[in-house]
C-alpha cells in the first residue's frame, strides 16, 4: 500500500496493516464536510484525486474501530 510508512508512528502503521476500510474526509465545518468510505486505499486516493487539491484526509480504520490518519491526497 502506498503510504508514508517510514514516517509513521506505531499506531498509524498498525492501523494501516490491520485496516478493515478507509475513510476519505474533506471540510472543516460539519455542515459542509464530505466523508466517504472505501474498501481499499487506492479507491480513497482516486476519490481524493477528483478534487485535485491534496486536501482530502485519508484514514485507515480497523475492524475494532481504531483509526489513524494515513495521508492527505
């Protein structure tokens, strides 16, 4: 999986390795926030690429509900 693995904390690396799904999230205000769920990180990255501004945050979420920010895309 493409990610910043060399710079990740242990928590981030563990969440990425055990990811059940990925969340792509945009927007700082709840009223205008966009949030989408994907099975694979490449799907979340493709969604983020449609905006073309590298401001979409991608999170890995484990089956237990733990999550970590993996990258901006």
